[in-house]
């Protein structure tokens, strides 16, 4: 039972912070960033490279992975993606698909397509709570993921930058009138989301193998999570991440592991049909015109 | 005098249009003959490349029917490609049905699946619809693994019997099936472009609420358009399944294919009949050149090309054309005034006289 709970909370935390970034970008810029999964993958590879080169503790590489992705995404948004503002959603969508392809295949070139695992000091370590054994790696991942979620909340709710991001999401024209540098906020939002993705990748590298196409699976989960929580809603994404993890872990325990992968997609289609705005999304978000 | 000028101008215009149409028909006829001759003249390598181009043209045109004309971005249309592939796979391994009928079955079943899952999905628009269709394709992919009865061997795989005859190789047969299907899907697109049904769809694209106010049966129209789109995607999937011979959920419900046909339609220009065809030819050839030159960098380079195109050609190749037309049209009043002045200067027109053009 403890193992079940730890798995749900760990997976839920990872899904939550990946989907929160994805949802934040959608809410502020109206962009569905397909390359978000590739950002996670790059974060995982940054950790892998540093740990295997310098033998650092994987957790210490988390800020480096997050920082690298932050910088990369800031530059991409500020100097490339920005040109596409005002273009049709198709074009932006396709652009991020292209970015995803380019990132994944550069990872293949740099690190080769084989599965790699990060030599982690936590692997195999367990400690006992009563009669149950809990893997230390999972516990660290789960605690860090939720700390990051808390950090994102603090940033959005308590800082000037967060308020500016919220104002831009609400109405970019009015935000401009109130003195917000909207272009800078766009780049910052994109970068913050990517930094979260990089951090999530760094954490994932502690518990699962790293490979160039690991983002594809995650972006599907992020879609499902973000829609379930309501596109654009950060708390929604975090709660939906937990729900999705609960669904997947229960499905693989009750029905078999192969059913775990279907849960996300079935959930996605059902939510879209029954309640398109998700659990916490606002109604007009579904009325995006093409 | 002035009336004569207008009439003359009109006649010249009509003559130009007639000549333009004749040139067009001639061009299409020559192209068609060349396309029919391909398996006999070109090497099997190029005929394979062109079969893929034809398949992508079918998929892009089918996608264009729902996305370009109705404005519903059905990125996950590859779901129906997979349904078609599996329909043909199951039929051809379990029965002796003629191939045409199994292809028709692929089309009908894809359309029916589209009607069942599509009618609830059509309630959402924009990004939500796009995500929903992607979820659909992914759910079908993962779901296929869970139905072992469908498959002939392990993990969702079906090995299909070949459709080669004594007369034509597998390659040539697949090529002609794709070419034939492409002609049908082009006919469907031309019909949609010109018909009352098509105007209804375009009205939905412009503004669904207004369209329904003006009496367009929006739900029936857009679902019909999507079912036609699904049927053609399914038929293409069926031909493809027999062509490559082995299908599994990963290659049948392949989202990379979804990216390809959307990029093709977008590069060519959405909502036009010619756009997806031009896009398929361009991307097919560019992709092939890139692949043969840099086989290891292929997907990386394609990704970069996709990014550059989305920035440089936001309305596709057809967008360039319509933009030029618009510019010319915007200049028409100026040209008209200049011409009038010129004629006035020559004393050919009575001062203040107006021409009805």
C-alpha cells in the first residue's frame, strides 16, 4: 500500500509539473507546445551527462538542467517563436512539431538512441516504514517534484513577475497598458515552463532509463493531464497529474501493465467529450477560434 | 463608345479565361499520362518514392477536407488510416473477398468509426479538437494491443497476403491503387470547393454560429465532411497495409505520419484543392533529396525545414499566389483610373463619361 501511494505521488508529481508548464504556456500564449516532451528529455540528458562525466549527485544537477533549458527556451521564444505570434494555430503547432523532431534527432546524434541509466547512489537503497520498504530514489523524486510545484505557485502568486504573467494571460492588451513588457513575459513564461520540464527530466533520470524519444510518451500524458485539469490552469494540472497517476497505477495493478498506457488517452477523449474545459478550466478557453 | 470599351474588355477577359482553361486541361492530361507511365519507365526505387508521395497527397487532401474547408484541425486523422489498415489486414487474412471490396470496407468502416467517435468530439473546437483527435489516434494504437483476436502473430502484428498479379508487381499495383484513390479524393475536394455543401462548410469555417443562423445544418455538414475525410484516409491505410505487408499498431497509428500530412497540406496551402497536391510533391521531393544526402541527419533537417517553412510561408505556397492576386486586385481601381485618363488624353472618351466594367 505504501509502495502504491509512493508510486502515485511520485508519478503524479512528475506529470503535474510537466503538465503545469505545458498548461501555463497555453494559458499565456495560446501555444500547444509539442516540444515540451523534448525539453524533459534534454533535462534528463543534461543530468546523465554531468553525472557520468563528473560523478556528481544527480540531485545537484537539477538546477543545471533547469537553467540550461530556461536559457534555451528563452532564446527560442524571444528570437524565433516570437515571429509566429499572430499566425494561425496550425502554424505554431507545426512549428513546435518541427522543433520536437529537431531536438529528438539531435539527441540521437549527440547521445545515440540507446537506453541509458544514470549511475545513481539511491538506486537499490530502501528504507523501511513499518513492514513496507520504500525506495529512496522514488521518495526523493516525489519530494522534489512537489517542492518544485510549490516554487511555481510562489512564483506565480507572490512575485511581481508572477503577477505580470497572470495579467498577460488574462488580457495581454490591458497588461501592456499597465506597463507590462508582454514580449519579455512571453519569453519568461516559455522559459519557466521549459525549466520545469528540464527539472522534471532531471528527476526522471534518477528513476527511469533515459533515451531520445522518452518525451513522446510524456507529451501524450501532459496533453491528457493539462486537458483534464483545464488547459491554462496550473493548480488543475497538478491535481490532474495526481489523478492520472492514480488511474495508471491502479490500472496496472488491477488489469495488467499494458493497460496503464491506455488510461491517459481514454481519459483525454472522455474529458474532451464530457467536460471540454476540464476540472478547473474556464469555459471560454474552449472557444478558441482557429 | 464607352460601352464598346467595356464589352471589348469583357470579351478579352473571357477569351483569356477559355485559353487558360484549355492550357490547364492539357497540362493535367499530360501529367496524368506521365503518372500512369511511371511504373513502366522509372526505376522501382523512384516508383516507391512516388507511391509514398501519392499516399501523402491522398492523406493531405483528405485532411484538407476537414481541416482546410471546415476549419476543424483533425491532426489525429491517422487514427482512420490505422483503422483502414487493420480492416484490410483482418479481411485479407480471414477471407477471400476481392481486394476492391476490402478497400471499400476499409473506407466504410473508417467513416462509421468516425461517425461514432467524431460526433461527440465535434462539439469542441480549435486546440481542444486537435488534442482530442491526437488522443483518439493514441487510444486506438494502445487499444489495438489489447485485442489479440485481431492479429495473426504477436503484439498486434498482422502479416498480409500480397496483391501482386502475374502482370503487375506489388510495387506497381500499390502505385496504381494510390493513383486511383488520389483521383477520387481530388474529385471530392473539387466538389467540396464548388458545391453548395462546400459553401456551407466554408461558412462554418468562417463563423459556425452565423452559419447555423443562415440555415446551414452545421453538425450534419461537418460530420459528413469528416466522414469523407476518414473514408479516404482509411482506404489509403488499406492500400498501404497490403503494400508494405506487415502492420503493427506503432506503424499504423504513427503520429509522425500525422505530422507529415499536416505539414504537406500547410506548406501547400489549406482550404485549396491544389495546395495539398503541391505540398506533397514539394515535401516528397525535398524529403527524398535530404534523405539521400544526409541519411543520419534526415529527421533533424526535416524538423528544421518544417520550422523554417512555418515561419516563412504562413499561408503556404497557395498563399503566395492568393497574396499576389489580392495585391493586383487592390491595384485595379488605380489601373482603371490610369487607363481612363489615358483614353481621355487621346480624346477617345467623352469627359466625365463612365465605363461599366
